[in-house]
């Protein structure tokens, strides 16, 4: 969710140059007849996959279909089977909100048994994101080094953060079209998804959504149930908490997972030398946070930056070794450079677009509490259970107190009209806690849920877990779903991938390469 959108978008940092310029054609007079002018892509990953890229004009405000248009950047990797075996388009979304989705057009080959070959895989940058035009930006220097300490232990710190949050919201109002900010809701993107369907000449969509992308799928299935063929939802947003409650819930789940990682580090103390017990590692990390709050390492890595980096361990087990190596070098060898490179890769430095879109969607989807007193009380209450990430998350969302666009009312998710959905979630997924998957399953009678008991990773399928990946492949090939069980439960269980075994310490250069393998959003978001 919160930092996952930053990490995911880092993998698509070339978004501004992904789409060939000639494809950006003028909007047609009739939006219903809009098409995508396909041309070459410029991103090397898309080029290597044989993708084509283009723009689709859609209404800025769907209540004014012939009014101002925005341009959606779209990518496509076409099916690799005979036309007789073609199964339609697979629209994708990586989460966020704010994640660039163009590279997801290359995801088909990851599905086992060539089951993805029967689809045209479609990636797109949602409105305001990346290569879509216009792209939102508010304050590119907001996610800088050595920020004020997250935990507001003094009234001055609290006021400093509130002023920062208001300043960011004000910058968004100043530097972007008010009309665009007013039309950045989930329902706007869902209507864009249906515009993509129409432009591709498809009666129905297949959809693969991660994290916040699962909420897009829920709302699309509610508003356009007749247009859904098959849908895969990986790491499902709980529609009951959109968005204030969901953020508080994930604070607690992130703390659970960081402690699990501390225990894993302790098991491998011969490699990392950070403590022989979970409590010893936790004590050492706490000492580091206090020390950095007073004296940032190298003048750049304060307590906030360390929190932002190690939070990735709460998202993805596959980053445990990279993060363990960096923390060990930082604590035992004074290696600031490696930690700095990880903050630059994961912490949002330079990715103002992803953060701006995240807020533009979440702050306008629903009315957040107007009273800071309520935020203050709720976050201190949550902090008592989850001290590592509660205030980090609160300040990340605090611009919603001052957001310049009028909030809407969330769609009441109802999936009774959708015939077929495959859901996947690890039961200790922190960004989208598992109860959300159970809730959405209850609202979609045509859904089956695969759970991975004890797994702590978020939104990464297909990722080499044969039990899960083969069921995804069977579903995409034939529409076969695991038999649905009665009650509020998963329908089938797969063991999660085993916890990693530490290799030799990884070089710092691995940080940016590591971001290429993950797609998710803050609910990733």
C-alpha cells in the first residue's frame, strides 16, 4: 500500500518515455468511437516483449463526454496462439493507487503452461499516472532526506507535520488542474477501464488486479458486471475500510510482519550479527531509531528513512536478505551508502507523481475525518499496538485533511452479478490484511479464494509457487475455479514459499534491480 506504491513505481521510472510520441493524437469528437493509435514502445522491457504502445483519449469528466479529454497511455502484448484459441484481452493494474501499469503487458509469460499466451495483455497508466497526460505532480522535494521524526512526541513536531501536510495539499491545488483533481476517483478509473474495453472492441474484459487494483476490480464488477469474463484478484482491499479504516488496520499488520523479520534475522545471526533473539534484534533497531532521531547518519538517514527502508520487509519476504544485509552493514560497519541507495529505491525520493496520484484518489474517493482530534486519538491508540509504522502512515495520508477536491461516496461493492473470480492472498499480508479477502469473497458468490497460511508477502503472483501458479494457469486456460466451500473461509490452501536462506551479502547495486520484479501498490494502497 503506502510504500509499496513507491517501490512499484520505481520499477517503472521510465514511464515518461514509454510511449511513442506519434501515438498522442487529438481526441475524436465522439468518445464512444475513440480508438488507440498503436505504435512502437520505447521502454526496453516492452520492446523486448514485442509490445506496442499508444494513447486513448477519454473524458476528463464522464458527465461531460464531449468535453475536455485526458490521454491514457496503454501498452499491449498480443496473444501467441492461433486466433481460434484466443481468449480476449487481459487488462491489468499493479495497485497503488498511483502505480504505472505499462510494464504489466509483459506479464503473460509468467503464467505457467503457456496459459497466458491466449490473451492480449494490456497495461495502462491510469489517469494522472506516469505517461498518461496530464500527469499529476505537486512537490517533487517532499520525500527528501532527514525529515522530521514521524512520532509526534512534542506539539512542535505535530505542528511541523501538519504544516507539511497542508503545504503538500496546497501545492497539489496550485500545480494541477482543479478539474483533474476533482475527477481522480476510483470510479473515474473504472470508467476508463470500460473505455479501454470499448476501444479494443471487446464485449467483455478479463482483469488481473493487484492490491489497490483489486478494489478497481471490485468496483468494476459492481458497476459493469455484464462486462466481466474472468478476474484474478491478488491481495484484496477490504471495501469496508475505504480508506481511513484500512490504513489503521494495516498499521497493526505491518508491525506483526516486521517482528517476524526480526525473528528471522535472529535465526541467521551468524550472517547478520544483529542479535540472537527476536527481542535482541528489536532492541537494537529501537536503539538505532532513537540514535538517528538525534543524529542522522551521514546527515541523510534519520529515523524516518530507516523506517521507510525496513518496512519493505513487511511487504515482501523476497527482500529479507537484501534488507538484512543492508541493516547489518549499516549497524555493524557504518555503511550509510547502501541504506541511502535503498531509500532512494524504496522511499519515494523523486516519485512525486506516484504520491500525488495516491492522495488524489484516496482523498477524493471518500470524506476522511475532518477533525485532527479524531486522527490524533485513533493513531495514538493504534500506536500503542503498532509503534513502528502508525505515525509514518498517518503523516503519509495527512494531506487528506486539507485536500482541495470535493470527496465522493465509495461504491457499495456488490459482486452478485459477476460469474467468475479467482482470489489469492497470504494470510499475513500486511498491506491488505486477510479479512479483506474473506469479506470480498462473501460479496462475490462466483469467487473462489486461495489462501497461503502464514505467508507475509503482498501481491506478487505468479511468483514460482506451483500450487498457486498452476491454479491461476488452469483458471486462465479453462475458467476452472477451486470448489467453493461453505462459510467465511478460503476455498483451498497452498503453503507459502519458504522463508529465504541468506546468501553471501548482496551488493548495494542489487537494490534497484530488485524493484523490477514486484508489482503492487500501497494497497499494494
